[in-house]
C-alpha cells in the first residue's frame, strides 16, 4: 500500500493556522540557508505570518540588497515586467536605511542595558538585601566591599580637611605681609612729613636772615644844633 497523499489546503482554524506557520517557517529558513551554503547562491527570503509578523532571511547582506539587485536586472533577465520599479526601489532604499538605523539603535540599547546591569550590581553591593544573600561567603563579600568603601570615604575626608587647612594657612600668610606693608607705609609717610616740616623751618629762618641783611646798618643820631 502506498503512502496516502496529503491534501494541502488552507487551514480554517486561525489558531491552528498560526501554529502550523510557526512550526514550518523555521524549516523553510533552514532550507534556504542550506541552499545558500551548498550552492554558493544569494538567497533572500521574506514571509509574513497570518497575524502580519515578518520573518526575513538573507544569505549575505540584507534582504533589501538582494531585492535591489533583482530590480536592477534588465527586464529580459527578470523574465517579467515589474510595475512601479522606481517607487519600489526608493521604498527598498528607505527600508534599508531604516534597518541600519534600527540595528545601530539596538546595539546602543544593548550597551545601555549592560551598563544598567553593572550599575544595579554596584547598587546591590552598597545596599545588599538580606533576603537575597544566599551564603555566608556572599555576606562576607558584601562586608568587605562596604568596609573598603568606608575606608575610601575616610581617606577622601582627610584629604579634603588637609586641603582646607592648607588653604587657610596660605590665606593667613598672605594677610600678614599686607598688614606689615600698611604699617611701613604709615611710618614712611610720618618720616616724610617730619622732613618736610623741618625743611620749611630752615627756609623760614634763612628768609628772616636775608631780610635783616637787606635793611642795612642804622645811622647814628645827629647832635642837636643850638641856635
């Protein structure tokens, strides 16, 4: 007895139709990959599920690259005329650009997720949850981590305190010379005033002496004549 031929027809039940698609699509993608590897061909595959979900496969590059290669072929090589080729080509170029942008965003998101996981792990080390500590060794690790953190904070505190004290000392050393300079300036001004006053006194004495010399000797009184 030969094998009974399976009649291929559309599955009426939507749930069964979707389940069948999910089981068979992976086999089709696997066959396309095998065909590309065995024969060295460029294979592009695109499928949409009954719910509209996209499944694509490209043996090299992207599906858009393979479809653009198809559109760039002469009509004779394609075997059939493709309507609205320019519109389709522009659409594929746009999809290709968006696919690259999406890939870059996915890579960036993966990096951010990795960084977030690292930050959460550090937070967990600083603030461990007792119910999440699964062993004594893990508890000892948390204790050692927190002790090291406290020592680092104490060291930074000492450095900051030493720096502030040094700044205060430097400020005081700058203020002291300024006070002495102001005192020396006052002493210099007093000395200059005393010298100036003394010079004026000498000038006044010399002026009086010169005035006396200019008057000259007085004439002796004449005797009265008796008439």
